[in-house]
C-alpha cells in the first residue's frame, strides 16, 4: 500500500469529476490504458482519480462520449516542482543532492563508543581501523562479528564487546577489566580474594565463610561461598556479601634520570586545519609542522544538520613549540622529585588502603636515581564473582 502511494505521488495524480449520460463508458477506461481508482458516484456525478499523464486521454475520451470532465484537485511531485520549472539549475542541484544522500547511506557516518575511558576509546578506534571499520567504510563490506572476535582476542583489558549498526552509525558497547561493576543484587555470587594476603577479620553477611583468621590466601581463592546446602541436601544460591580484611604487601618503584632533558616552551603556537570527508583528510595547509619540537593536540568537529551528525567535518590541530634544554640534577633534587611522585601515587592508588608499615630502598645506577617502597597494608580484599547456574 505504501509503495502504491509513493508511485502515485512521484508520477502525480488528479482528482476529477464528470457529468453526462454515458458515465458507464469511463469505467472501462483500461482498454485505452487509462488507470482510474477510488471511483465514486455522488448524486449522479462521477468522481475519481487518475495519473496526471493520463488525464488528457481521459478528457479526450470523455469528449467523444459527450461527458463533461473537470479537474478538482492536483496532487504529487510534478505539481510541487512545476512552479520551479524555469529554475532548472535548482532542480538539478536538488536532484544531485538527493542522489548524494542516497549514496552516502552505504557508508559509515559516525562511531560512538560507550563504557570506557578516553584512552581505551582511542585504542578501540585504532583496532577497528585495522579491521577496516572507520568513518567512511563501505557498510556492505564490513564484517562486524569477525572484527569483534579479532579485537577481543588481541585485547587484554576488554572483557566484553559488541557492535550495533543503526543506519549509518556504529554504536560500540564494551566493558573493561578495570571498570567491571559488582554483580547485580538479584544474581548469586561468591566472594574471592582480589589480592594475596593474611586474613585478619572475616565478616560474612550473606553466604558461608570459607576461610578463617590468620589463614594465608592467594589471589582468586574462595573466601565466602554463595552455594548453600542444608542437612537434607537441598541447594540454594545466594548473593554473598562480606568484608574481608587482610594484611597485604605492595611494592612500587619510581626512577628519575640525573641527566635529564626539559621542555622550555616558547610563545609560538600555530593551528592547522584538515577537511574530513568520509574519513579522508584534505589538508588546508602547505607546511607540515610535525617534525618540529612541539606538543600536538588534535580535535575533530563534525558538521551537524537537523540534529544528525554528518560524515564530514574539520580537524583542528594545535602545535605548541618548545626548546630542549639539558639539565643535571643532584641526588637530593632527584630524591625530592621522586618523593613528590610517591605522595601522588599514595593519594590516588592507595586511598582505600591503610598503610601499616613501609620500607624505602634507594639506588643509583647508570645515572638513574630510583626509590622502591614496600608497603605492608590492611585492606578489604573481597571481590564478587558471579555464580553461573545451569537451568
């Protein structure tokens, strides 16, 4: 039905009315290759529709039958563009643009990645490019499932990955190992050790304890069992909850070269622009600055029309220039710098850990000053692991 309406719109149609004594002669117009539809007889007056290119034939046939026929309404594309028939350039341009839009539907316009940090996002985009999946890729040639399996096999930090193609946009959903969420409350799980250590306290709120005080556990060992069996042999699965405090050991080393090179930024900054069309970059400059001493920052802005991201835009690359200056540091200066780095490390990486004891080891070798800190800590080592139950 939709197809028929589309054809009638593209070819144009007219609604007409006819009066006369031989109206029945119009009913058999197929003999004259005239197609009429929605025929009605309203108070002795004949009403119907026909294609615009058939109306002249219909008018001529009606005249031969002594029937008066008149146009009541004109519909369709030919009548819409008729006022612009003298503006042939505009019509041709619109036609070319329409064909261009149809053609571009076979290519990827944009890629949206969810579920990861910016570093992983860039990594996934690069991996996708290796599988020829990028902005401008020809959609019929893409093998998304095959690419997904290859990327997962090469990636150590991605546990789940899927590609969803909607129109000209690819949605990428993934889960990183270091961004795994806890098991949903309604699903059963065990508690295992996320680090090796000596158990100091066990508070099992749900599930059966599998370890005791002063026991030594390794990473991945079972701490609380979510599979509970009663005296009759009936088994039920629960979502284990626990707080397991253990004494753990950590070690971290930071190095610093005594003969170092530093960046001394100048006041010079320059921008370069690239026009991007379906993944193809067209430079808007002659001189390349990538071989200079500079920090480079690139940002891509796509064109958005009617709320839809287009497959073309502009990449702005900013260059901030610097000179290289050699500098020699004393061991005391190097030590102060490293200790400041350790403060930042402890603030970010050990924020949820109680440091009970720390030992510091300093070393100088081949012009490199290094400090290693060994920490004795108290921390919660409980980690939820989903239990997969066979239905």
